[in-house]
């Protein structure tokens, strides 16, 4: 490309400030460039608008994930009549009821203390006569070899950090007396009454022989917790036994934490906490409405000021709004056919004309009182099967809620016959392992996994109807996963469209600037030629004059 001289002086001969004229002409020619730069800014603000919408989607997904299981949504409250003896908590599986608990014995782990003791914890070496410490617990023998010069603290660390530790913890106590006041303490991690901590004398060589079995004292024997629930078992010497003071498997959905032996029954009360459940639903509704407000702001047309939202013409955001409104207005896919509530609206959560959700507080409260589980099913993943052998195992974002017929052909050993025609929802299914079927990709059952536990009695075929109910929160979690996917999500595609436009505009700007540079060069040369002509004419006139 040609260029103007390195230095030019405007109007020395003609008296015309032509450099200003060139600048003005280039400015006029630059109007198209300014429009391109404006378009680039607009496209970038559209990308930023999608970032803002995505932020609201992520907030809605977080709110959905907080209530997409019954355990999270259905709040239960539990109380104890005397927390000095017993504390209690409950999850969604619990049933509102009152129970009387009697505690006859607390669980405790075996504790074994090195009775002879050692001089100190961190200074005196244990390894003068050998480097091995060996013990057996729960049928497993561990022999630990210490580095030369290791101390009691090093032994404690070796026991606790051992990846194959069978279930004990090591610590120390200092009784403050004599020449050997520090004692190694071994404690079983659980109240396992079927085994004890045993030191293996022949393999234990540390401490000059002082760590052999005879030099240990069992200060606590392992024992199980003993309780009665509502007077059961009825016999005076009969109890419910557990290995821990935290008991989760006696009353469904209720965790009992035993604190002390009782002399009279402690009453445990379990009740539904509808207020907390209602508050969780309202928080989800607020997150949904915040997304709707954001979409409205980005797509609104202001007739009075004749302005349009940044994404007013974007088909992707119109599709997004349509999809999320469909979720909240449609019958829950896969909902139990006998369910009392099948849509959000039937439980007092309705759609307004602007697309936002409105909660009828009284109606929702009444619905929770009438059938809290049915309300939970409007939001959560709820599954069932009419066969004990074919059950729901797992689902993914792509799985569509519904009822699906499942056919499993199995071998004599009870595993699925991979060579046979196994189906989920009428679609050929893949055998993922000997007992798991996976739904076909690109179908409503994509990502759905079914677990099969054969009935025995030789090879055969089993069929079942498996129901996958995907409530609104579960649907939103899956839907947002898909559209915000960083590889092929719709939002990524929408932003890429604008980014492609920006790159095209940048290329146009570059070309435009090149043309302006050429134009300036041409104009500058033309005015320089004029200056030279005027200067020459002035020189002739002076010579003639």
C-alpha cells in the first residue's frame, strides 16, 4: 500500500488548511465504520444478556436441587421429652407418631490401654530391640514396621494412617506418675461384641518386649445398646440390640441418639413441618419468577419509547420461556395415576398472565395437610415398579418421565441375557452389567437404568411396568443441565451466533479501516499536488513580475 510523505505541511503555498479538509472528509467517510462499531457493541451486549439469563437459570437450578427429593422437601420435626437421655431427628420417610423409648444399656467400644506405660510421647525410641508392632482385630492381623528411632507418637500415627486398618484408633494418655507415665490407648471404632483387640506377642518386637499382651489392660469391654420401643420386645430380659448409640433403623425415617440409661420412658414425638416445606416451595417459586422477570426485561418492547430488549428478536429465548412455562403448567410426567395432585395448579401454584407463578398460601397449606407426599411428587423424582425383580436404578437429564414397559430375558444364573431382545419402553436396551439395563439414546428412556434381580429357578423372561415420575424441580434440574451444557447447549449455541457476528463485524471494520487509510493517502497526495502547483505558479509570477 502506498503512503503519504513522512511529514506534510498544510497550506504553505495555497493558504488553505487542507489537512483539516482531509480530516473532515475522512470523518464523513467513517460513518459506516461507526455503525459497524455500534453493531459490534450491540452483539456483545446480547452475549452479556445471555450471561445474565444464565445466572438466573443457575439460581433456579440450585433452588430446584434443594427440593428435588422427598427427603429434602418434606420437612418433619421430631422432639424428645428429655434430651439428657435421648435426642431425635426425622426425615421425609418418617410417619407422624409418638413413641416411648426405654434405654437399658448404651453401646460402647472396646478400649485397651498399655498398662506398663512408656517414658514419653515424642523423645524416647521404641525401636531399640525391634521395629514391629502387631495386632489382630475383627479377623484381620496388621503388623506395622516402624523406622529406626521411632517414638510412641510415630506408632500412634502409623496405626491411624494405616490404609488397611481393620477398625481401631490409637491415642495416648499421660497419668503424670512414675518413670513411664505415657500409655498407648487402642479403641475399637464400633461396638463390635464379636471380636477383641489382641496383641500378637511373637510379632511385636518394639519397646524391649514391654508391649506384649500381658502388659495391656482392657478398660472397657465392647457392648451393644439395648432399647425397647413402645414396650417392645415385651419380655423383661428382651431388648432391641444395636452396635451404635446412633440408631437409624428401628423407626423408619427416625434417628435416635442415645445419651444415657433411662429409669422411665422417654417420649419421642414426630410431626409434619408443613411450614418449612411450604417455605422451601416458595423459595423455588421466587427463583422461577426471578428468571421470568429477567427474560421479560431482555425481550420487552416499549411502545412509548420505541425501544426493544436486547434479546427481543432471539428465537432461543422465546423457546426457553415457552419450555419453562410448559413445565409448570403441564401434568407431571409419570405422576401416579391415583395421585391427588397432578399439576402445580391443583396444589395452589398457578401461572399468571405475565408468566410468573403465584402461590395461593391457603390452598397450598391445605394441600400439604391433605396429602403432603402427593404435593412432594409434584416437585421430586418419584419412581415405582409393579415387579419385585425389575426396579428403577438411575436416570439422567435426558430421561423423560412416564410409565414404561420393561422386558428382561435372563439366564439360569440370574444375570440378564445380553443376546436376547431386552427392552425399556419398547426400545431395545443395552445390558450395562449382568443386572442393569440402560435405555436407548435418542429415545424418551435415554439414560434410564433398570436393575434386575432374578427370581431364580432357571432361565426365563420377566416383564414389569416401571414408573418414573419427574416433578417440576426434577424437570428443571435436568432441563437446565441440557440447555446450559458447555459443549452443545442451546445457550452456548445462541452466544456463539452472536460471537460469529462479532468476528464478522471485526473483519468488516478491519477492511473499512484499510479503505479509509487508502482514501486518506489519496486525498493527501492530491492536496500536496495542488500545493506544488500553486507554489510553482507563485514562483513564475515572481520571476515575471
